[in-house]
């Protein structure tokens, strides 16, 4: 079993930056592909970014390309989401998730961290 705990969310002005962290417990972290998702009020949860086990290929939603960067440190059992040039529409609860397979459903989810971007 893997437990994921997000942190780093807060209120920030538009144009600002934040770095979210997702700390994992368990020795299988390096076996997991990791992703970040977000859910805004009244909207469905949406994909933000993903990274493979070794930190290689990454994928991003079109809405965040060029502004967000996903990375991981397997030694620290942590995945990060660096968010730059934040916009009010980035306001959401951000979740990290992990899965053993490259595709398909995610096996583990964190509890989420709130990011609020003021205009």
C-alpha cells in the first residue's frame, strides 16, 4: 500500500508561482508512474501532468504546457509540480496519484491541496 500526501497549496496572485509536493510512503514509489490532477468547483477532475517511473517522459495538459513542470525525486519519495505564471483558472484542488502501469487507472490518490489564484 502507498500513501500520498500533497502539500504546498495556498493563495497566490495571478502571475505568481507555487511548487506543490507529493510525498509517498512505501518502498514501491519508484515503481509508480505519477500524475497530478485538479478539480475546480463545479467541474470534473482533470489531468494536469504525468511523469514515468524514472522521471523520463512527461505529459501535460494543453492548458498548462509551458507553465507547469512535473518532476520527481525517487530518493526522497516525492513528486513535484512547479507552477509558474498562475492564472485564476488554475484555481482548484490539486491531487497527486500513482499507478503501476503506464496507462490505465491510477491505483493511489492523495487527499488534495487547495490552490487559489486571485486576479
